C-alpha cells in the first residue's frame, strides 16, 4: 500500500513536533533542577564535601544544558516541505506555533 504525499508530510511533522516537545520538556526539567541545585548550594554549602562554588558550577552546567536542549528543539521544528519554522505571528516573533493546522509559510496541511 503506497502512502500519499500528504500523509508522509503530516507524519514527518508530527515526528518533528514530538521531538521538539520532548526537547522542551527536558529543558524545563534541567532548568528546574539547576534552580534546586542553587538552593542546595545556598542552604547546605558543604553537602557531600562539595563547596558552594562546586554546586554553583554544577547548577550553571545544568542550566546551560537546558538552554542547549531548548535550542535543539527549536531548530528541529520545521515544516517538512518548505523547511521554515512555523511562527505564530510574524518572522520577528521568537515563538513557534506548537500545533498549527497548516504551515504559515507554504500553506501545506500539517495536521
């Protein structure tokens, strides 16, 4: 049974959308974890023999990893046809349309 072009575009976009949402979920967890580590560094600076600077460096690394995950998810989320990021408003808006019915750039059906 052969697949039509529209079904493959929709499936590919759903795969990319799921990957973007997983990346943003990991981003939120890492950033929340970095905030928790910062609180630990302030409350218990010598916990496990690690000084406050060590905890703060660990928190900064977690935060940076979260930002990297967010950027990876943002960069992967593209229309399978025109390869543009589906923006919610205009080209200067940094946010994306999370579940668009069609691509705002080329008009192909994405859902």
